[in-house]
């Protein structure tokens, strides 16, 4: 979006409570904040993050009128939301901040996607792939204990949508892991990702 679009949004959404948005020409400091905001959002896309339209529902209205809260947390927990500027703030809400910011969700997602994969996460991921393999190759049985079996419904895996869904999930993971492998730096992480790809391939193509 052009700088005119940001300016219009900033004016329309915040001018009632924000004197800095009421000028025909914005101060360089305000324009710098606008550029930092939209650049951070677009960098998020280059890291693989989609729009997170649910993030803005996480903050209660009264928090968006609090100077200490908005200046520490921005307008939503993810800059990938389209929450944009703080249009909740009212005249008289002194010190309140109006700009979106990189939020806790963004920091967590970046750490999860780009830090080296530790032992705990590697074991979780291996366990998940083993479960997917089991769903693709085994037929679940009801527990031998009649008490527990009474609460369960038998499922014929081969006659249900379970295996097509698992196959689709594994195919998606295969693409994601392949892309992650091209960026991975640590030897242990690379070996883990290569092992994950081999496990997925063995599950999807057991006869190859």
C-alpha cells in the first residue's frame, strides 16, 4: 500500500485522540513509525507468516485505552493482523500509543520456526510422525477392557477419511520440512529434518 494509504488510515483511525495525525504533512518521526510498521509486516510475510486476523481479538477494549499497555504491546499480539492503528483510544486517553508493533505471537512464531530444534522438540516431532504412520498402516482396536470400550465407537480407518487427511497432512509437512532444511544451519537440526523427510517418504511410499 502507498504512503498515502497509510496516512489516510492513520488520520481516519486515530485523529480524534491523536494530534499528530491531524496535520496535512506528518512529522518525519510519525512517517518513520509508519514505515517501520508496514516494513515489519512485510518482513513477516518473507519469514512465512500469513495474515493473523484473529490476533486483534485478544486485547480487551480497556487495554487499548491504556498508555502503559499500548506502548508496551502495540494494538494486537501479532503485527500480521490487520488491526492497524489504535482507533479505540478516545480523546483524553493521555499517553496512549497508536501504532501496531511486533507482538508476542510474532516473537514466539519466529523462535519456533527459526531457532535450532532442541531435543524436546525433536522427540515431539518424531512422536507425531510415528502417530501419523500408525494411522496410515494400522487398524485401531478397541480396548480389551469392556468398561472403556463401551464409551468408544469402532472406526474402520480404511473406509473413513482418516487416511486421506493424514496423507494430505504428511504431504504438507514434507514441503514445509524441505523448505526448512534449505535454511537450517546446525548439523543436528539438518540431520533431524532429513530423518523426518525419510520417515514421511517411508510412510507415503512404503513399497519404494
